[in-house]
């Protein structure tokens, strides 16, 4: 009835020619006011009456103007009413509607409930569609009637209003929200855009046409609002990429390719690195690693990494959905090589180290994989200016490592096939293959090639199977007995070597499928000394049945050499430690002479090297438990076992086996001998010491060692492999909290802008040693300490504060995106976890929350009310998008992030401003900068919804784009929160 009465009132006012304020007084008497008169469709009723004739009714329009000026009607109801008018042929009516829009479009805002703000968004989308339809209608008219000044004027008027609306970021942001809220209306807008685009050819006026095109491009840009990023700063070097590649090449050759690719893409995206420079930095790091790697195994590992693994990584990057618009990946690779060609000294040094033309080999590999086109490959190869390579007499005969590695890769596949075949009938053939693998550096070449191509696990698995093969004895002669002994020995040596070079994870990460654990796996876990692993020499595994031990001691003591026929080698290996203990006790009690002990040790290492290794493994564990004065005799026994025994009557391939045996023993004894400064044997000329061992300075506190090494790295601007190994030793020794806290102190000391940025890039890559644990400590302990204690606030001022915010966001994003995806790497599993607090007790969860949450969300009436008053916290100040997506809050990282955002929210809500508020601002700006377009799984989902209204108080964050970026627009509640915040700007 009220609506009918309203129409009568309007007609009466018109008949009696009331003035606008007279009309308002009468209306207010007769119609009780709600919050506004919108519930009567007041604006629409006035509009309908005003637009009945061919030209608008000026008196009724004056009533509408008065209603708008005195805020009797909301802007959204006026815009909705306008968008319902479809008589575009009545140009005077359209003009008057556009003039009404001009009254308030420059100050569109809404301070009401969230519902009203969403209403404004929808109304703006409606009026956008209406303006586009108007433009399309007039373009069509120009096509039918030809040039006409009146139609052109109407078109120009619509275009001006369209441009005015769309050039405001705030209005585009509100339309963006409406687009997600109402897909159908946005579909109408897109259709109207197409119609106008088609009709542009009919517009004779060039200027008008150009302006229309500009307005249309603004409309089209609305869905892409969040993906537009500012240009990245111009730089030439990227320490994070460099250091990450160094880390992977030095410590993680066996790691899978996909996680590495994801991490690289994460760095590229967060630092917005252009693709050619990104690829260039990868190659620079590879060449640096090649040049500085210690000779021997490490050098071969780097060669395999550069020539086999990195081309595969680039192949994955090529398939990765690229964000770089424009050129394709092949062009980027070509551009990267063009840049690399200019770094002549780097290439010359690499060529000199590898004794070959490294670049042309890499170009060939990339060409094979389709990363470079043929013309580009030829062009790049021809541009390389050769350095006079050092073809001296001694290295002219040495084959270059890159060539050997590339040839070793297909050999690995062939060997795997050979070992797989059935050798129970004639194992001699297999022995030939294995013997060949032991000669020179063949084994290291093959292992490096297998590691770089992801075949090392199956390689190790095959050799474990081979090591089990000699267990099964049937009647055998001396020849088959010696073949069996050799198969056991060679496979055992190879497996020990794999474990020492690439870590025990290669073997233990996926245990044998069959029920029984193979001998080598058992021995590795319980008896083999490794860095950072302490063994108990009295463990039952070292104490087999006494009868077997006695017979072995008798055999070693009495016979001139070991017999081979019908011997169960795995049992012998398990009995050896106990036998050694008997011999050692006898020697210490004066029962045996030095000569007798020497004879026994000669017997042990005379035929089968595995026995000697098992003996040394136990002696190392035993010596570790002894005082300095008690160590002499067991250490002498170790020295006797390490020294090769060049008697006449040895088994086949003895020299090759002894070289590997000695290297295995040296690695085993390094730590124990270092404790007392004893030497295993006199250094041999030309033989390298074990690389990356004993890096910590002897008499310096570890915090000084950490600070000193970091300063060296900072001055250099990049992290080398030695520094990475030193950092890892410090991380293992000091623990995650100590390590992270001291490095963050180094960052907070840095008061120069560009140096602070460099520290962030270097620290980020050093933190890749164990991203997940370091991130938990940084976000869960260190940042809360800095933010909650006012004594620390001064250290958060810029530039170090801004730098710390950047580092925190990078760590949070990397950890968040990667830790759900895969298992820990071998490196991270090796570390003890004692220093990580139980995050469940650190941040207790209110278990009543979910039910309270569900009640809150199920009642739609409460929701806008809760949002309408930021002061009223009935919405639960901790409600965030992550809870609506039901993210698992038992996960430590999710818990730490949720807690950090609650802390940030309380800082914004407090009355006290300072450097900590500035830090929060930098933290959120960085979150927005690093955002992936429309990613639901971002760390910002942990931000409480109530925080958005606090954020708007900071001028730097009170921008439409930032509000869109930090709220989860996939959720209706997220859209309401965003609409409310943006409408109030």
C-alpha cells in the first residue's frame, strides 16, 4: 500500500506544484523513515514518474535531486533506478539521468552495513552495464542514420561518465567484488563491451573513438586488477638464485627435480626476476661451483649437476606455466647464453678446470632437449672466443670430466640391466662388469651420473640385492667360492661408498619391500659410523653367538690366510667386531704380541675388504668411548687395517678394492682421530684431504664463527659451497633457534638500504638449509619476541625492519607452499629435532572455536551486524578465511601463521604506534607484492577478517588494490569485508 500511496503523493505534489523542500516536509510527515526511504523504492518511484514523457519532468527531478542531496535515498538505490531505464532513444531523458549521476559519482562511498556496501557494488556493476548498453545503442544508431550531432553528443556524454567511473581504482575494485558476487551481470557487461567494440567503426569522430577504446580497456582490466604488478627493480645479480643452486649442487645432487623447480619458481616470482637473467644466474652458479669444487668426487658431482641435472631442471621450467608474457622459453634460454658469453673470464676458468670447451657441450645438451633451436646453437657456439687451453704434457692424456659424465649416463642404464639379469648359473660374467666399474674413477663417475638423473636409489637397491645373492650356498668349489666372496665384497664396498658420498637416505628412504631386512641395511643402521651419528660399541648387534666368534678368532689366529669355501660372509662380518674385541683384550693383557696382532689384521684384510671395514667400524665406536691414554692400541689396530696388504696370494681386483676400502675407512675415522689430533697415516703427496670436513675454527666460539663467516659472505655478495658446509655445521651444532636468532641479529645491524636487501637475499638462501624448521622458529618465536617487547622496537625501524619483513614473508610463502607437498629432504632429516618446541603447547588452540564459528556463519542476520561495527568483536576477532576453508590447525606452520596474524591484528588495533607498526605495514605490503593472482592457499588466509577495518587506518595500506589482495574474495564473507572497507575509503 505504501508504494501506491507514494505514487499518489508524487502526483499530488506535481499537481499542486510543491517546491522541493515543501515536498520533503510533507513526505517526512506521512511516511515514517527507515534507515533511508530505500525500502519504498523511493528513487525508482520518482524516476518512473519523471521519465513518462519524451523529455523528463523537471519538477519531479528536482524532488529526486533534493532527496539525493539530503541523503533521503542511498546512492546505490539511485544507481539501480538509473540502470533500469532502457529508453535510450529519448536522449533528453538519458542526459538528465547522466546529470543526476554527476551529483554524487565523484564522492561515492558507503558507511553502512556490509550488506549496503555489497548493494553499492552491485548497483555500480548495473550502472556500468547500462552505460555500455547506451554506448552500444548510440554506435548502432550512427550506423543506421549516419553522422548526427545529437546522437554523437549522447554517445560522448555516456562515454565521459563511463570513463570517469572506470578511471577510479576504488570504483573498479567495487565492480571487481560485484563481478565475483554476480557472475550473470558481469556476463552482460562483457557482452556489452563486445557490442561497443563492434560498433566503434561507425563513430566518425576519431577523438571520441579513441576515448571509447580507452574506456573499454579500463573495463576489461577489472578482472586483472590483482595481477598487475609494478616493474621490478633493475638489478644484474640475484644472490638468492645463486646460493640456492650452490646449495643444491653441493648438498643435494640426489634430490628430486620437481621440488627444486618449485623452489626456483618461488624465488623467481617473489623477486620478480626476468626469465633470461634468472636462467643466466643458474648458469653462473653452476660454473662457479665447477671452478671451486674440491678435486675428486666433489668435482664429478658438480659436473654431473651442471651437465645432466640442470638441463633437466630447465626442461621442467619450460613446461611450467610461465607468468612472463611475450617471448617463449627457448628465446629466454638463448638470451641467457648470450649474456653468459660476455662473462669470458668465468668461461675461461671453467674450461681450464675441466680441460674442455664447457659451453659448447652445454649448448649441445640444451639443443638435444629442445631448449635451444639449431640456428641459435650454431650462432652461440661460433661466438665463443677460445682461450688458449692448457694442453700441457701431463693433462693432454686426461679425458675431460664433462665428456666422461655424459658418456656415463647411458652406461648406468646398461649396468642396471646387466645386474638385473639372472646370474645364478654363471656369476663370473657379472664379476667382470663390477671389476671394470671399480677401476680408476669409473665408480664415482657412474654414481654421479646416476645421482644427477635420479637413478641412484635403484642403483643402490640392485647392489643390496647383489649383496644378498652370496648368502645362498650350495656345494661349491674354490673358484665359485672366490667369485661369491668377490660379489659380496665388491657390492659391500660400493654400498659403503654410496652411503658416504650421498648419505644413508639413498638406501634407507625406501626400505626393501620383502619382509626380511637385507644384511647391508641392518649393518648400515646399527654398525656404520657416519658424521653426527654415535654408536654404542656394546650394542647387541656387535655381540653375535659366542661359538661363531670363537671359531673366527681361532681361524684368524692360526691359519696363514682366510678360507673361502662354504663361508657365510654376512655372518663373518657380524662376528668380526666381537672377534676384534677378543684380540684387543688379549693384546692389552699381554697374551698376544704386536706381531701376532699384525698377522691377524693382515688376515682380516687379506682377502675380503668388507671384514676390515666391519672391524674398523666397531673400533671407531669403541675408541670414541675411551680416554686419551687408552686409545693407543685400538688406534694402532685401525692403522694396521687401513694399510694395504700387497701379498702375492690375494683375490682378483685387490688393488682396486683396497683403494675404495682405505677411503671408506678414512671417512669413518676422521672424527675420532680429530678429537685427539692423531693422524691416521702420513699425508700422501697429491692426495686430497676429505673435503668440507673440520671447517669450524678450533678455538673460537661458534657465534663468532657464524658472524665472521656471514660478514665474509655479505662482502662477497654470494655464498660459496665451503660457506654452506660451514653454515650447516653451525646449524647442527647450535640448533635452529640459535642459528636463526644470530643471523637475524646480523640483519638488524644493517642500516644501509642496499646492503639490507642483499642480506635478505643471502639469508633466504642460507635458510634453505632447513626452510621449514627455520621458518617455524622465525615466525613462531623470534618475530613475536621482537613485536611484543617494546625494548626491541627500535631495532625494527627501516631499513632493517623492512628487510626483516621481506625475509619473513619470503620464508613463510616458501615454507607454506612446499611443506604440504613432499617429504623432508635427506639433509633436513639428518638433523635432530630436539630444539623445536612443541607448537601445540606454544599456541594452545581453543577447541570450542569451530562450533562457535559454525553458529556464527549459519545465521546470516548476525553476520552483517557483526561486521557493521568494528568495535563490536562478536564476530570473534580471530575468525579468518583459513577457518572457513577448514585448514588443519594441528599443523605447526598453520598454527604459527594464525598466531602471528592475530599478533599483527592486535598491534594494528592498539593505540600505540611505532617502528613495530611500520614493520607490520611492510610485512603486509610484501605479502601483497608476492601474491600469486587469486591464490586461495596464500598465507593471508590466516589474517582475521576484523583486521581489514584496522588496516584502512594506515595510509599506505588504505588502497583498493591492497584490500582486494588481502581478503579472500572466493568467500561471501571475504567479499563483504572487502566491500565495506573499500566503500569507506
